[in-house]
């Protein structure tokens, strides 16, 4: 019997958001906003979601509240952090 070696392709999700808070030494909170049209009334609506993002010490020094950053998914770093800051 032969084993079927199947490799899973990891799809990295990228989100672009605005820095809301610099929480601790390596954590940044970003807000990702989505705009979409209502299916019936066609009014433009906005939704948002906050993500905790892991950042290195060098990246934290260059970030301020209000900056736009790109975060990339990764394996879970802690209970709520599943994104890392992309350079």
C-alpha cells in the first residue's frame, strides 16, 4: 500500500486596515472596513472588523495611530493574534 502524499497549499489572507491602537510591545490593533451595496436598496453600507496584529520591535517604532498597514495571516501566535504585519 502506498501513501498518498498530498501537500496542502496555504492561502495567505491579506487585509489592509488603519491602526487604531498600539496595545503592547508587539501588538497592534487594526480596523478593516468593508463597503458594499445593499442587495435590494443599493445603498452603500460600511462594516468593520478589528484584528490584533503581531509586529516586530523595528516595525512598532515606525507605526503611529492612523497609519494604513497591510497584515498577512499566519499560524496563531496567541488566542486572538493570527496576523503578522507585512513589511
